[in-house]
């Protein structure tokens, strides 16, 4: 049986080089704070507990972590070794392995950490670390190994000799150690370095001096070593993760015409046989169904799109678009918009907090806000629901089979019954009964149609 597992996430750094009031670990990568990616990784592992070391911006970071981990404050922030020392009280009585992750290294995957765990558990040594080969890295520590392939020392980049700087195997900053080893050796780390800090990497030297082997997993993809300290590095990591996400979608049956011009957040899902055209941006918790065409130049945030829909050159925010709908070009769907099956929203149409039933059309140049629209309604060009009286918002309700003439103003609160119609340019200030035609300013009854 595998030993119980604890995950420790280092997230206390200030991130001075980001030049931001936002804590570094909360800067987003593909729509999710970099810390969030690492927490998702921790959740994917069969861990018994998760501890997040916080420091700079501790309150903000703790709010983000929520119930996904226990936050432990590091104050002052005196190096990576000092950070992990903060969990020593929680290691008492824990008999298992500890995976140590960095919140600013979000490209590490479950596959990587599981390989690390396998290596740790098949070796007698107490510590296993992740490494990769990176040519001429200016910031990563060099990994020195002996003839048996065991790590003997990690030399921080700023402390390397010219010869050591030529070593291409570098430290990825991800470790797996036995809890017993950490309890014994974490308190022994000193501060004999140019930064006068407590380095976690000194665990390697301490273990080696005592004849305890330190193993490693040399990963073939050097991207696992990429940490984020600047906005330039943030963009580089974002690009790699975005490409991973797009490749996963393509392998699952989604067509992406130009991956370099397509942006999909980590929390988005896209159904089989959908097509994403250049300029598509899918953010947040957006859900795209099957056989959907999105783009070009379309941004969708926290929305649902049903099977067979098509959206082009539009912005969609917190909306629900039903199957077989068409939206755009140049439409703006704001929060609270709900389109039933087969609805058409055309060019230069804005919809807000409105429900439109199946088969209805808002073809062009209209504003529909705070409204309930029935089935098979046609709303002519230039129609406006006048929902705001200067103090309060009011609702417009249209029944089924309503026809709204061009340039109609519907002054809310107002209701038009089933089969009602308005003439072009009408200003409707009063409710209109079923099957009644109104015209003029203000609108008056022209005729009533008697249903057979």
C-alpha cells in the first residue's frame, strides 16, 4: 500500500519584479491564477492534506485558497527552506511522503508528480527531486550528480562558478521527501549563502554528507522548470499552457483553424466537431456544445452555448445560448441573456437580462433589455426596449407570434399580448391586447384581428 501523501505549496513570495499590487501567485495564466493551477494539481493527487505557505498579500491569497488547503503564514519570508519549515508542526505524527510544489511554477503536471512519487517510493533514499536539461539558464540552480546518478549538490545560479554554469541539468523546484526526513533535516538548514537565506536545496548537501542518496527524475520537457518572476515570463508560460490546452481540444475532436490566434482558458470545455475560427477568445467557465462555430473575432465569457449554434464577431458575457442559435456579427449579449433553441440575434444587437423563446428573431440594430420575449417573435430594426425611467429598471413582455415594426420604442413596463403588432416608428406606452395592431406616437389601436 502506498504511504499517505501531503502536499506543500510555496506561495509566500512578494514577486517584486512583477511590479504589481496583486500578489504574484494570483496573476492569471490562461484565465486561472498561477496558484490555482498548482492547487488543481494538488487536488488531483491522492493527498491526505495540503498546506499553502503564504506571506506577501497573505489575506488575498488565503481568500483565494479557501477550503482547498490550510494556509500557513511565513513571516518574514526568508527563503524556500524557511518556507517549508513553517509546516514542521504539521509533520509531527505524519508517516508518509511530502510533495513540495512552487505556486509560481504552474506547468508541472500530474504525470510529472506521479513519476516523482514512483521514483521516491522505489528508492531507499529519503528525497527525490525533479530536474530538466536547459541550456544556459540564467536563473536556475545547477544539479550536480555522482557516477551513480544521485544528486550531490544544487548550486544556485548566482553562486555558480564558470564551470558549474556550463552544467545543463537544472533544478525544477519540485521535490518529494519522506516526512521523517523533513522533520529531521529541515531544522538543520543553515544560511551560509550570498542571500543569507535558508535554501531548501541545502537538504541535498545535508543528506549526501550523511550518506543518504538523493534521487532525481530527469524530465524530457524543460517547460516544467519555467517559473514566473516577471510579466515577460508570465506571457511565456501562458503561451505554453495555452498551446497545451488547444492541443488537447484538437485531439478531442475540435477544429482550431489558427491556434496562434485562438485563446481558450483552462476552465473552458468545447464539444466535438466544433470549430474555433481566428480571434476566438473563450474565458472563465464557458461551455461550448457540439458542432458549434465560434468566430472569427468573438469573445465569450462564463457562458453556455448549445449544440449547432454559430456566433461570429460578437461579445457574449454570462449568457446562455441555446441549440441552433445564430448570433452576430457584431452582437453584444450581456449578463442574464437566455436564448432558446433557434433564436437569431443579428448585427449590432445588444441584449441584456432578457429571455427570448424559441424561433424568435432580433435581426439587427436593436436593444432588448430586461425583457421576456415569446416564441416566433420578430423584432424589427431599430427597436428599443426603454427599460430605464431615470430611477428604476422596468420589464417588457412580448407574447408569442408578436411582430414589432422597425424603430419601435417599447416604454417599460409594458406587455404586448400574443399575436400583437406595432407599426414602424410606434412608441408603445400602454399594454397591447392579443392580436391587436398599434401605430403612432404614442401608439394607438389601429385594428384588432379576430382569430378564427
